[in-house]
């Protein structure tokens, strides 16, 4: 096999560099903006920070107003950011955990037990993923109101998993459907219960796909703004995305960017650390489910 010409390698490298710059530039720009003072934000270079400062991050965690910068006190106001941070962690962790448990149970029923018409059930479940979220606001609000969960984090723990479940069920069921049954049958013959075979055999073999489903659910929940801002009205009950939406961006732009960084950096870090597992999980699901 002849090696590729140098110009082909150079072209591939240039395209890879261009794609990487395109993906990383928004993260770099947000980080630079969050480290600027108000005066440098107005008069300085938009792409470079000359005198980095963490006062924009400090502003989010301060409970009392304080005059800062050339604009004055209009740039400062108290915000319960610590409450938003705790609420966001609870919502993210709870939603991902609920999504994985429910989707894995549904996927096992569809992919391994295979009830009559399981393929149609899987297609119907996946088809619900394309329904626009805006259509669901009114019925979801009515359900939340009837359950008495207005302005309650539990409402988000019920809504968010429903948004990620269709894709996760389809992904996991496609993978479980084509896993070799001989290993599970051998465990059943040896006297293991179906639950023991599931936890000791099926679950460890499904780890890559579970990672892919978890990252997808994490991204779907972390990127939401509309649902959190509609169902959480009290400042102390809001998540970071909903709370930052109450800021006046024209006067508090740098604080908002700092808050976005505090929200995005952990999600991006987790996604980067498990990126290989995410790709392996999607690939395994596509190959096994083909």
C-alpha cells in the first residue's frame, strides 16, 4: 500500500486544525471575557486579556452589593449563586441517574425480553424525541400544577429525564437486542437468577453504551434554559442557567459570562474525559443494533 502524498497529509492536518479552532474558540472567548475588568472589556482587545482578574467570579458569590468599576453600582447586585450551584448539581445528577435507570429498564424489556411488537414500540418511543419542547410547555405546566410541584426542583427531575429517555432507550435497546444470549443463558443454567445475570453480566458488558447515554443526558439537561426558567420562579430555587437569565446582560455581561463558564467547564471536562467512551458506546450500539 502506497503512503499518502505529503499534500494530502497537510490538507488533513489543516482541516483538523481548522475544525479544532472552530470548536475551541467559543470556549476561549468566554474565558477571556470572564477574566476582564469592565474598562478593559470596553476599551481593550476583545480576544486578549491584558490584566486578568477573578472579580467577575467573586461577584457571583458575594451576597452584598459593592461599587466596582467605572459604571458604578449598576454593575453589582446580590445573587444566590451558591443556591443556584447546589440546585444545578442536584438537577444534573438526579436527572442523569433517573434517565439511566429508567432507560436501562425499558431497554432491557425491549431488547432482551422482546415483547410482541417491540420494534414498533421502540420506533414510537424514539419518534417522540422529535416533538418540539415548546409544544409541551402548557401540558407540562398543567401536570406540574396538579401535582403541586410549582417552583420545585422535583418538577425538573420529572421533566428532564422524559426529554432524554427516547434517545437513551433507543440506544440501549439496540445494543442489548444483539448482545450474545449464550453468556446470559449459561448463567441462568448455572442457577443464577435473571436479576443476577443482569447485574453481573449484562450491566458490565453495557458500560460503554451507558457512558454514551449518560453524556447525552448530561448535555441535554445542562443546555436547557427554557424549562428551568418557566418552572422555577423563586431566585433561591433556580438553576444556574435560569438564574443567569435574570441578569441584565447590558450591565452585567461579565458576571454572566463568568457564570456560564462555571456551568460549562465541568460539563465540558466530563465530556472530554469520557469522549472515547462516548464514541465507543455509540459505535457499539450502531454495530450491535445494525
